[in-house]
C-alpha cells in the first residue's frame, strides 16, 4: 500500500506572485451545483450548531440575566475563542472537501478541535484587531463610528477569511496564516468585495425569510468559499493505492484491493 500526494486547483505561490482571477459567474454556479449535491451534511452541521447554541444560551442565560453580567461575558469569550474557531474551521473545510469532490458527514465539524490552540490564537488576534478598531472609531467619530466599525469589521473578516483553512489544510502558523490570507485577498480585493456584497445580500434574504433561507444560504456560502480556496491556494490530496499482493486471500480479498482511497 502506497500513498501519492498531489494538489488540485491553484498554486498558492503563483497566486501570491502573479495574482489570480475568479470567474464569479461560474463560481456561483458551481457553488449551487455542489450545494445541491452535498446539501445534507452541511445543513445537518448548521442545524446542530444552532440547536447547541440555543441550548447553551437557555442553560446559562435567563430573562433576568443582563448582557453585562460577568457570567454572560465569560461564556461569550469561551465560545468565541475556544469553541467557535474549530467549529467554523470544520464547516469551511467541509466546503473545501466538497470543492474537490470529497464526501463529508456532520461529524467532520469536530475534526479540527485537535488544532484548537492554533485556531484560537488566530481568532484572538483577529478579535483584538476588530475590537481595537471599534473602540478607536467609537471614540473619534461618536455615533457615526458604529457604522464605520461595521464596515471595517466586514473588511477585516473578508481579509482574514482564508485563515482557518490555511491553518487546517496548509498547516500554517496563526501569524503566517493571517499574513497569507491578507495578501491573497488583496491580490484581487475587488472580486472579494463583490463576493462579500453577494454574501451579505444572501444573508439578508435568509433573515427576511424568518431564518429558513439561512438553511440554504449558509451551506451555499461555505461551498463557494471552499471553491475560492481551491482555486487560489490549491488543495493537497493523498491518494492511497492498495496492491493485490498486500491484501489477504479470501472471499473478500478483492474488495478494495483494486481501489484506492483518498483524502484531503
């Protein structure tokens, strides 16, 4: 049994050096096709996240609890820094796997808790930047600072949208992932901005439909982001070939001996 490795999609070094171009029309169309094909795993994962979040909120927060309560603040930080990063990485990597034709299941959502320290450190650095910007804008511009803070927040989220898959798939350090994501996004900031606007409109549609539309919008956006990552950075694939000589003799010896497995 032997393994071979190759990369599907783009080349991260070439993208950094020469830039890249995204065919947005084809990208959105492919995202719809992939979502239709791999809809159940992602929507199941999203439903689990929503149910788990509501359960935690109802368990620790009641109608008499203030949002400034230390218990609420502590719960928020634990969720934002320790639980959300590996969960979000699991979601995004499901989209990455779908983009190269791999099947997933809802349990892949928990696959990246083994990288919790690196992912949490990256999330903490991004949150520190966004919070610092919000405080500065609030102090300088007053009430108008809120609108500017939201715009800057969206800009920073867009700039660092590739951080989690870079850590999970490329095994980059948190600092290196932040640098790479920022550089890659700004190699084609105009198309990423267009994608951001499209995503915001889709989420608005999902909210208008009492949240029901989000059950399609979130998986769709995750899959589109997975395609974007594949086209810009490439996805490393390990193909495992099983030789007939290595398989045990018997009625089931042919099962799997002629077929290789592969994983991202």
